[in-house]
C-alpha cells in the first residue's frame, strides 16, 4: 500500500510503498477515508526518533478485512479509531479509560498510523460511525474528544469566564465545547487572524491577538473580570506561566497543549492565587461516543475547523507548511 513515511529528525515525509497491514486475532483492517494532521505529529517529527513510522492518529474509514476472533464488525462498516491499541480487558479498558491501559500503544507513534491507505487496530478500539456522518466528521472525532476531555478536566461551571490560549484545532474545539456546555464568555487568544475568525464561528464570544494586545488586560476589558478558567492549548514553553499569571484568584487552569521541551514556573503565583492546575491527556471512551452522538444529532458543527483536504501525495509539503504560522486549521489527508 502507499503511505507517507517519516524520515530522520526534522526531515520531510516521503510517500512510497510499504507492506500492507496484517489483521491478527482480534484485529480489523480499515481503509482510511480521512486522517487529520495533528500538532503533536508535527512536534514529534522534530524531536522523536521515529524513522520509518507512518504517522496519523485522527482517522476514520471503513472495514476492509476482519481478523480471527472478531465479533460485531463486517466488511464495509464505517468507524473511527481510538488512536490507541489497547488490551481490551484490563480495569482501565473495561471502565472506558483507554489511555490508562498499561499495554496501550499509540497508533501513529508506536504502531503504523493513518497517513496511509490502510491501518490495522484492535476491533475493540473502533467506534462505529452513523451513516449521517461523512469522513470529515469521522476524522474530527479524535481531536474533538481530546477537547471535550480537557473541558471535563476543567470542571466547567455554568457562567464561567474562560480564556483559551491557542486557536489551533484543539483550542478551537475547546472553545466550541465551552460555549456548548455553559461558559458565559469564551475568549480565544491566537496570533493568526484567520484562526481568530474561526474561533468566532465555532462559538467564541471574542478573540485577542497576543502579538499586539495584552491578553490579561484585554480579557478584563472584554468581560469585566479576569478568567475564572484558562485552558492552554498550544504546548509551547512559557505558556504554563502565562496561564497561571492571567487566571483569576481561585481560578482553574488546564494544560492541554503537548509541550515536548523543558518548562519553568514560578510556583508563588499559582500558590498565592490558590489556583487549581490540572493536566489533560487523550480522552475517555465516553468523550468519543458523546462527540459522535452530538455530531450525528447536529448539536455541534465542527466542520468549520476543516480548512483543507489533500491527497497523500500532497501530504509532505502540507506537513512542512504546518510547522510555521499558517492560515490553516485542520488539514485532512484523503488517501
């Protein structure tokens, strides 16, 4: 099959032939209909030794092959993948917390991912897609579930004044959920004008340009008070400190951005304010299922997040372009 493969650190993807995946016991093979390019893919390609890996964990498709011992799935069924290959029977798996499975392996990091024509994963790590959702919806399930989990970790209160640092795909999805679930004000800070405009489309009440405006001061000017909730969705060193600096006394801070470099923090600031600082990683099965259900019932519309759909051959150039500031939000590869 054809796939976009990672080379040495910092090198572009290359498109070529790789071995077809094999369906072992309990596995299915999906034909990939769409796979999103995630910011964590971009970061990992520059810092992790993943030569030869097929990236991509935000994927959906239809079943092409069913392996031995698989029940409940047949060729042609449509599904989104959990982006994890889990054991399926430990306490974490049985209680819907796949990332807590000690045997979990990351699709697109530890196992070949969705920048390819086909991908293999355990059948119990698939979630069925209703017929009313197309491939764009399916590829957005994973990042939307990540964002929903971050909002859940924030212990959102009705009427919260929330600040989202970062207007990339996860930041915009966080803004969407915050407004959907009862935040009174949702302000998104991002340096890219196009992303600020997208933030307004998905439910933000206002936006801030951190390159020309004082984020803390502008937030107070817009809402009348400092943010009771701050969710950091960038993953760049320095933003943990900024998030605690701008948060209101007794506020809450959630770190959802994946930072792969050293970070510093002056503990006195969050201590003096008695902030609750939490971290969010991946999602629960319930986040995945809720995202699919609300999209199917047209309760949420995430499609404005999709700014480009590209072929596998276009993936290397698009991947490199996304490492620099761009007007793109979510780019989908359509193998």
